[in-house]
């Protein structure tokens, strides 16, 4: 058994296809297939169910793959420790963000990160929260920006900032004449929400439970931009995170944005990484830089 064969097995588990796994591993398909069989012979178990057009892991294969990922992540950490001892701020970092945060935060923080860490290559991954957490635990991400709470004792959580929600209403709606809202004003109001799997949906549902608002029946958006367009078309109301309505996002003449009085509904954004990470010192400094948001960025736009 060697690390190369474990990497082949993990690639096969990820791609579920011998040809694609071989291409991702930069070897021929016969080579990868032969090494997987040798690994099975050495372990004395069948790791893979081979069907004409489908590859599935056996139950023991899934267990072995999970352990192989941990082994490979530990080996990669050893190499990372050695490399960063020579130049802590160089190399690359794989950073995950969820779709309702990444596109709206990055324009405001990337210039500062490039200035602070000029030799650091940032490889950005956009996925839903559950996928980011899975990649993080498996060592396929170095860190991720997520919304709290996160319940995992193996992960270090560094809180960055609280992002308020604004109520987006069509210009012709009666509420559009208001300059602000009390939280109780949402009572019995149906809101447009995202589909299952988006953390923003869960956050909006938390606000609904707090205020007595509900979900608009018969519609669930696939993206924040779809929600925005539905409000502009007069279909309904929704909650938008403060960053998603700041430049460079253009304001919509058909949408009024209403802040909440007092303590606004919000989501807490944090940077999360494995407690065992060899990058912990660097990640703490990156988190510190991410806290340095431009003044007023989390306030309602002036035009609203």
C-alpha cells in the first residue's frame, strides 16, 4: 500500500468513473484500474463495484476512502508545515464561500488581501454550506467563510462580522413609503425564499419564526439574483443581506430597501478551518484582514 494508490482510490471515489479518475490523476485508465485491483488484493476486500457504465464503492470501500482522505490530508499538512516554515506568506490557499456571500463580499476584500499577502495565491471555491463543510473536513479546502452556527469540535471558528438583512419590497407596495420597519411589521407577511440547501433560506426562516412572517407558497428561487428580479417584478417581498445591495451591485429602480429599527435581523459570518491546520497562523492573519471592511459597507445604501 502506498500514498499514490490511495490517491487513485480517492480520485475514483470522487469521479465515480475510471476514465475521469485516471485523467484527474494524470495516468492511463489501465494503470489506475490495475493499481486499484492491487490495493484490493493487498487489503483482501472488494473496494469498488464495477458495472458497465457505473462505478460504486462497496460499504468497506466507503470506509477505506474516508480513512484514505484523512491520511492524505495529514501527509499534505506535513508538506505544508515544511514549506511554510521557509516562507509563511507564499504558496496557495483554497478558500470556500457560499453563493449568497462570495460575489458580494469579494470586491470589497480582495484588493486588501492582495496588498497584504502579495505572494499568496487565493483559489476560491463557491459551494453551498454543506458541500464546503465536507470539503473542509476532507482537506480539500484550507478554510471557508460560513454563516454561524457551525457545530463541529474539529473546526476552529473565527467570527468576522454581522451582516444585517434588509427587506426588499416592490416600489408600488404600501411598505415602500416607509423609511424603516419594526421587526413586528413582518407579522403575517409571506416572503419569497431560496430553495432548500441555501443557508440564506435557513437564516430567513429563522427571521420568519422570530417575527411571525411566513414563506410565499408555490415559489422557491435558485439564486439571490432570482429573488431580486421577482421583487422587482412585483411578485413579492424578500430579505436581502446588506452586502448584496452595495456597489458594484447596481440599485434597482423597482425595489425599495427598508432597514429595521433597533437590533436588525442579521447573519454572523465567520472564517472556519481545521484545528489541525498547518496554516493556522496565516489563516488568523487573513481573518484579521477580512474584518477590515470599508466603513459603512454594512449600512443601508444611501439611495434606499
